[in-house]
């Protein structure tokens, strides 16, 4: 059993720290308002809100009690600002589906349907010059019947957000959007009643449709991140079986356990706490701690950790760390801390939000006042001009400059078996200069294969397989696969078979005792074939020399090609693994990696990544184990294979489904091309605003033309993004090169 330090670097302040989930966050200005309101409270020392996970961490002052009254006070403060808040453990979204996401999808469908129909009516309205006043009025009223209920429903996400912001006496990005839609509809109704030629129903629904697309995609992206903590916490059992001093057992809630208590963990159960084995022998699935898929033998005085799985024999464990201070809690805490390390993006977006909303309103207001004071066109024309300014300054082109490239890039990545999870993952991946690999499940497949099968007599392989056939142990399964590859029969023995937990198998065959298992079980001298680079099984026939079966993890077929490609491009390559140092060194040597670390715990990986970051490096972390999740969060950008644990997949920014590692190179190439296209799109959007805004303010654009211009700018940036489909990508397999 791998020995780990019981000292955890992550400081758990369970007495003064409380977590809440906040609903209704849409932009960074929401964070500024909430954190500012909570920091004014004398009982609160720090308040930190994460936009991605929607999780609020509140640290109380040392003299403040963490109780229901204080929690209710935080929830009431959130409510007064227009947000719903829950204690993290009471989060209703943990057990219910994404109702808000479905509602956004419905609103988007309604806006799209209304937009198509109103645009058709607009075509017939403007198709000729001899259309009568009553005919035109009829089309206007039909358009009103479509637009008014559609905008009332489809605009609800923006109206609610804007109302909450105004109620709390501040502005957010939804205020000018709501204002533009409502004013467009009001003016259109007035124009219809007065039999004017121009109405702006199409402008209102078009505006909502494009904005709802962006909001829905943003919602889907963030939901993946929110699931991470819930999945991690699912590895923590709620109950434990405590062994009393008289030998009897009793179930205890995890919160009621105390240090030095003894808990009993049956085969197949998760270990509930960190502790030391005092009775029993078994094998432990330690993938949560080491990332390694092979079970590890555990015996008396070995340390075990909460969340790991006891595979075979029953164990009695003396508790050394309670819930809240276990290694599993450390991993959760490291993920939270690493996520907050991206606060610079929040700060940049926050500054943009503070400038944008007031600027749009002031520009529209000055336009209205200017036309009222400096001309004699009346308030109606002045208001229409102001509405045109509100619409033309709607950040669709700027807003789509990044998302539209991401959608095209995500589509091409999907064709290559790569899924994009983080909204800014492509942007960050293009900036990396260091690649950090995990070993098991990343550079390797996490599947043991026999290393010396060709040196073993086939009859001995067949005999070993006859015992291994009845076992589910990974090495036994690998032995069966090796026999199948060599056309060696694998028929289970008919003799009585005995299995010793954590040791091996034994049967009497033709009057001889045959054993298959570890070195101790087969009574193999310590000096025989002592090579720690391999996992081992031994076959021992009574009266004969033992036979060594060596197993190693299988490298991905293109691992060397991928590492070489990154090295040739000037990237620094690191290998950080929880596996044994000699095994890690052997893999690093095969792949030409000079920077590597073995026996790395989650904190060790975090420390190395933080050291590289302090040197100004931007790191891509590629890993698959549960122990890699904090490192995936701490890195500048991260990728996991589809075979990774759910938590790592949630922590990662990208998921690749192929067995080939060249997906990582392809993801980088696409992200690099995407970044260039984003800059071009930003330039196009800026040029559009420089030209269009003065025209709108000068009264040369109606709201309809403003909406068309806004849509045209969106089409332009979309067309530019489509060029990404023609980029040629690297492939270790020529058959995939055309994708």
C-alpha cells in the first residue's frame, strides 16, 4: 500500500466558512453587487462568489457564530439584490433537472418562430409601392399579434434580470436590452395606431433571438462546471460501521465519528474516513489518490483514505482524520482554490460590465436630448433615433465574436472526437507553452498487458489461465487477454479452488498444489526477479520453480509522436504521475521526456504546476484520474480522455474520446486558429460600431435598419469563423487527416 503523509496542505475552516449556491447570475456585475453588499456586513470577514460554479463562499469573523440566523441573513441579502440563494447542502439543483436551461431553449424557439414569420410579413409589406394603407395596417396588426406575446415570453429572462437590477438600484447588461425591446414595441404600436408606414416588431424579436442563443450556450457551459463538486462529494459515504470495545458493531453517521474510533469496511464498500488498518488484509482501489487503476495490496499499519474502495477482504480501520479534514476533502478544497485562481477573467469582465451599461444608456439619452433640443422633429423621431442607438450598440457582433468561433471550432473538434466544455477553453489553449502529462490512462491506456508472455511456456500460460479464469482481478483479466492473443485455451479448472483475499488463488490439479498470486502467496524468495517497474503475478507448481508473470501498462500507440510534436514546436514537457518513481522514469525515457516526477500526490502536482506558473508559464494539464482533478483545475487549461473519472471530466476544459493521443495536438491547432479568427472578428465588430453608431445617432438609421445592420455584423463574423473548417490538422493516423 502506498504510504501518504497525513498532513494536508489545504486548510479546512469548517467552523468559520459556509458555502451557498446563488441562482440568477448572468454577468460579472452581479458578482460585484453581491460581494459588495456582503462585505458591508460586520459579521462577514470575506465573501467570494464564483460566476462559473455559482458558488458563494462566506467566511465569518472569528467572533461570529456560524448558525442558521447568519445563514438566513445571507440568503435574505441575496434576495434583496434579486437573487435566490441556498445553503450548498440544500441546493435544489443537485437533484432536479436544469429547468432554467429548458426555459431558455423554449424562449429561443419562440423568438425564432416569431422572427421568421414577422420577416415574411415584412417582405410582403415592402414588396410594392402601391400597397394600400389598410392592407399595410393589416400586416402591421398581424405582426403585432405575433410579436407582442412572443416578446412578452421570450424576453422574460432579460426582463426579470433587469427588474431585479433596477430594484436593487444598479444597472446590468439586461437593462438596455429590455429597454430597447420594450421601446421598440411601444413605438411600433403607436405607429400602427396612427397608420404610419414604419414599425419595428421585427427588430425587437430579432434582437431577442440572437441574445437568447448566446445566453443558452453560456448556461450549458456553466452547468458542467457546477456538477464537479457534487460528483466529488458522492465519493464520501454518509454512514460508517463502528466496532465497539466489546466487538459489536453499530452504524454511525459520518458527522458523529471521532478520532481513534475503529470502523469496519466490508469488501466492495467505500472507505468512509482516513485511517490506519489494524486488522485484515485486502486490496484497495486507490485511483482517487494515485490515479492508478490497478488495486494495491493493503495490510496492517497501511494508511487508507476516504473515498477509496475496499475490493476483497474486510478491514478494521482506526480513524486518523474526520469528515471535513480527509484527503477527499483536501481534493475538493484544492479544486475550489484552483477554480478561484481564474479570478482575473472575472475582474476583466467586471470592469467591462461597469463601463458598458451606463455608456449605452448615456449615449441613447444624449441622442434623444440632442435631437429634441437641436431639431424640430418632435419627440417621436427623437425617441426612434434613441431606440436605433440602443439596438445598434447591442453587443451582438462583439458578443458573437468569441462564441461563434467556439461553435464552429467545437463542431470540428467533435468530428475529431474532442468535446469542448469551457467557454474560454479554446482561447486559453492557444496560449500554452508547457504541457504536463499524467501517465496512467493518459500516455498509457490504463490497461495492464503481459510484458514477458513470449518467454513463458504456453502450457504454463494455459495452467495459469485455468485459475485466473474465475477471478475478476485486473491482472488475471490481462492474463486471459494475453492467452486469447496467442490462441492459448482458457478453460477454468474443475478442481476445488480457494481464493485468499489480497493474496491469490490455489487449487489441487493432478495431485499437485498450484498457486497463482503475489510473491508471498507463492512463497517466492525476495531476491527473485526483483523489478519494481512491473506489476507481477507468480505461478507456483508444488515441487517446481516459480514462474514470473510481468505486467506493464500499455502505452498509447501515438504517445511518442505526440510528445515529439510538442517538443519540436518548442513546448516544455512534464510527466507527473502517482505511480512508482521507477515506472514513471521508464515511461519518460521511452518517450524522451526529461522532466518527470513519480509518486506524486494531488498536492505535489498542484505544487509543481504552481511553481511553473510562478515562472510565467501557461500550462496545459492532460490527466484522467480523480487525483488529477485539482491539477486540471489549477492548470491554465486542461484535457481529459473519455475514459477518465467523471470528476476529472467535469474539471477538464476538453474531453477527447479517441484512443489516439493526437487529439491533443488537434485541439491545440484548432484553438490556435480560433484565437486568430477571434481577433479578426473583434476587429470587424469594432469597425462596425465605429461606422454604425454615428449613423444611428445622426438619425440616418431606423430601428429596423439598425437591427438589420446588427444582424449583418453577426453574419459577417459568423462567415469569418466558418473559415476554420478548412484548416489542415495533424494526425498520427493518415486516415484521419481529412477530418
